[in-house]
C-alpha cells in the first residue's frame, strides 16, 4: 500500500495472473482420514474398495472376505470335498460266508479222499475203513464249514468295530490256522499221517482266509456324506471367525 497527498491509502497489489493451486496435498497427514473424500487423492485409491465398505481394521478380522476371495456369484472355487463313511452290506457278507463254508467243507472232504485213496495215507481213521474213512471225516467236513461261518461272524464284527479290519482278520485267521497245523504233530501218529493231516488243515485255513478276505472287501460300501451347509450360502466352505 502507498500513501497519497490527500492522506488516502492506495494498494499497489495486483491480482495474480494464475489461480493459486488447491490446498489439497499440503497436509499429507490429513489425507485418507475421511472415506467420503475417495478419489480426490490418487494415493488413497484402493484403500477403500467400493464393493466392501469396510475399514482396514475390520478387514483384518476376516481375511477370507478381503478382495472378493469367495465371490458368491462366481464359480472360481469348487465345493468342499465330501466325506466318506463306510457301511457293511450284511447280505453280501453272509452270502459269501455261506459259500465259503461250502467250499471249506468240500476241501476237507477232498483232502481226506486224496490222502486215503490217492496216496494211501490213512488219515483220521484206520486203512480198512476205505477211502472215505469213518465218522471222523464227517466231523472234519462239518468243523470246516462251521469254522468258515464263525470266521464270517468275526469278520462282520471287525468291519463294524475296528479300523483296518482286514488286517486284524488276516492275522487272526493265520494264527488259528497255525494252531491247527501244529496240532497233528502232538498226536503220536505216524509221521506221514501227521504231515497229511496238517496239510489238509493248512489248505482249509488258507481257503477260508482268502475267500472271506475277498468277500469282506466286496461287502464294504463307501457312502459319500456331504458336509453341513455353511451359514452364508455365498461361501463354499465352513466360516470361522479369525478375530
């Protein structure tokens, strides 16, 4: 300003030729404090996505919700895998057990006939009783068939109650068969008769174990069980609060 002779003050300032720059950017500490100012500051873009409307401190509590990780309208993620629950088909198991009993009885009968008639080894009864022998042969046939049915019952219980049932079943059958194979050598009979009887018992035990093992694998059905539906149908998996 400059004084005039008459005492008036006259300003000497002139208006700028260009407008002053806006005030934004002068106070960086204030930038991003107000979400309603989105877009005014390029450095703040992306901090408040339009499709979320949440503040960063809330986004950290639910990481599965950040940046549209599970968009409800897209099939980017497959549904969670279904769980399996094994069930036992009792009809198939016992039908196979009955067939195994018939096979075991026939193996016992054929084994006695082969030993007595083909190799001329009088097992279970004296030689003069003929190729079939006496009531001991019938007893062996019935015991073999009954043993197959008992093994079927054991297999059914193992399938229902224990993990890895076929492993336990194989061990049990093997040990029981070993007992029957060793038993003839304690009777004091001639060595040929002991070996022939032990061979018949061994074939019966192996047949029961192998046939029922196949039947057990066939009788187990795997049923697919879907997991419970999530609370939010937009998410394919279970929701868990990470906060």
